[in-house]
C-alpha cells in the first residue's frame, strides 16, 4: 500500500503525516517502523521493506522522506514503484514540492494522494528558532518544550536536527555544571553562562540520564523500534 503526501506547504503536510502515523500505530501498535531518506535509501533497503514481515504483525510502516530530492534515491523509488504499491507493507512517500511528471507516476500507483500547496499570496514564514526549544528544555519547562517541538515539526525541521540540538544542550550542561571558567569547559563565555545556570536545575545523575536517553532514542529510531518524532515527544514529556 502506498500513500503520497507532498507539496510546498510543509506545515500542513507534516501535520497530516503525523496524524497518519498516529492513526496507523493506534490500529497496529506492534507494526515495525522504518524511515529512509535521500541519504540512507538503497535498493537493498527498498527490496527488504517490500517483502519484509514484522515480528508481531505482518506489517511494516515505511516512511520515504525526501527520497525524490536525490537523483539516485529517486531512481530507486520510481523503478520499484509497482512493487512498493503492491506490497503488503505500508509505504508513505513524503515530499516537498515535486515536479509534475514524477507526481503523475506516483499518483497512478498510490492508494491515496494528498497535496498541500501554499496560496501564491502566502508570505514565507520566519525560520523556526531551534534555540527557543533548547532553552525550554534546559529550563525544564515541559509544556513549552512540547509546544515548541510541535512547531519545529511543522516548520519542517527533521527529527535528527532537533535531536542533535537537544543532545548538544545536554552536553554543554554536563560540561559547565562543575566548572568555574568557560575555557575549562571548552565553551564560549555566553554558552557557558547559560549552560551553567541551566545545569543547576538538574542533578548530575539526571544529566547523565538525559544524555544516555538521547543516545538510546537515536539508535531505537534508526532501528525502526519507534518513529523518531514520537520518540522525541515521549522523551520530552518523560524527562524534562
């Protein structure tokens, strides 16, 4: 089964993707999740996903994100399009603005097509400030951190980018917590002051647990144990 979600309105497209994923995992909570993108998608991966079977259910949910942005991965997806559409597993092709010829090829095979296009008069939105999220995280403001996480998703930030910034924030707090001078922590004075103040809100064990939890989340997401977006939500709600 194949879903095709695309368009230049990334906010609406991302919201629909999250709704679809939540619906699929509510119906099939034990289904295995995999995400392939323009940097990680290979033909071997696609073939494995087409014929693969989950441990507890006969379904995989496979997200192909931005695979049409790279000529090599685009060729792999389009070449195997018939097999993808005919697979017993669920594939979601999630793209930004896509050329008409490519859209036509996918639309012929897709079970459902959703296009989200910004009106021509719509002004470009301001870039999301990722440091607002890391500041809320460091301040242990769970509600604000979760709201900003949703805004980051809607702005089109990848889970990998968000995760790396949360990990950076945790690392700087660990480095600054027991140092008195920024050079000893290897940080610039501004980052050192902010990180040291934030670090006082956490115990040493909590900071080490945050770091270990983020490492585990990354590996679990890459292995398909949990969708990266959902894992980030759960992490913030449980740990902050």
